[in-house]
C-alpha cells in the first residue's frame, strides 16, 4: 500500500490532537512504572509518529505482562510503521494466540503481510477481519486494505468491489474513493477515475495524493489545462 496512491492501515490522527493527548498524559498523576504506564506511553508515542520509542514502550509493557493481546497488537502496529513487517507479523501471532477474534489484529496482520509482499495471505487476513466485523470502522478499513492487496495482485476488478464495500460503510472515506480511482485508471476507465478522485477531493480538499492522481487521469484524457491545475495544487500541498 504505497502512500503515493493508497492509504495505509490505522493512520495516526491529526498531529495537534495527538500532541495534546501526549501532553495530557505527561501531566497526569499516573505512576511512572507498571504495565499500564508503559502501554499508554506507547500508544501516545505511536500517535505522535515516534515509532521507535513506541516499540520500546510496548516492549517494556510486555515484559511486565506478556498476556495482553492489545499490547502485542499495538507493538505490531508500531513495527509496521517502521516497515518491520516480519517482526510485526510475529507480534500479531502472539496477539491472536491470546485473542483470535479481534478484527483489528487481523487487519494489522494483513498490513504486515502486505509489507512483506505476501499479498494473497494479506487478502485472507483482511477477509477474516471482515468476517468478524463486516461493518463499522474496522470493516471499512479491512475492505479498503483488501482492495489494495488485490490491486497488488493485479486483480483490479475485485479491488474495485472491495473499495465499493468500504464506501458503502463510510461514503466519506476519501482513501477508498482515491483507491477506487487508481484501480479504474489502471483499467483505462479514466472518466470514472476522474469522478472518484474528484469525490475524494470534495471530501478532503487538502488530500494531495488525490490531486496528483487527478492530474495523471486528466493527462490521459488530454485535458492538459485541468491536469496542470491539479498538479499545481498537489505541489502546493507538498506533493511533488
């Protein structure tokens, strides 16, 4: 799931909100030791994008309680952000040995397999998450990531169906709209792709990836003036 075209799993929220959460944690009266301290510290650090530190915090927590499935999952999630898919996969297996029915763990496992290029297995892992929770945020994320894995397998029609399932759950999921547009563009269905990228931009006008993809689709349709404008906006938003 390359960030230039597709979304990842469990992306951090807005930095300002995460910094406030971390500051509140630092100022709290919680004891500076024990499983709960290290676990919550790891979550705060992960949300701040400080993944190496988050991994160490989760490892401290797990040294005190190795039977907590959420800690293993969050450890894997931070490892995925560092592209350490093999290590993340091991942590997911630990989490699933404790709690095999958590859809989020299956999603994180799928992303680890995705990093490793094991796309068929990733599809199966996302499918298991969908089976456990077909609706809601977890279902949406699993459908979206399943689509990205299918795209990597060049099964683009199936990928589009997955993105459409994600959109049915959350019509304002600009990642899924963008991803659907990428699949349509690969299949040469540029007019439909343009509509998808425009929808993603309508939802989030500052989503630079969709602007860049829209520029590429416009060029394929020889709509050069519109392509130049979309590319300019993508550049202004920080995407070369």
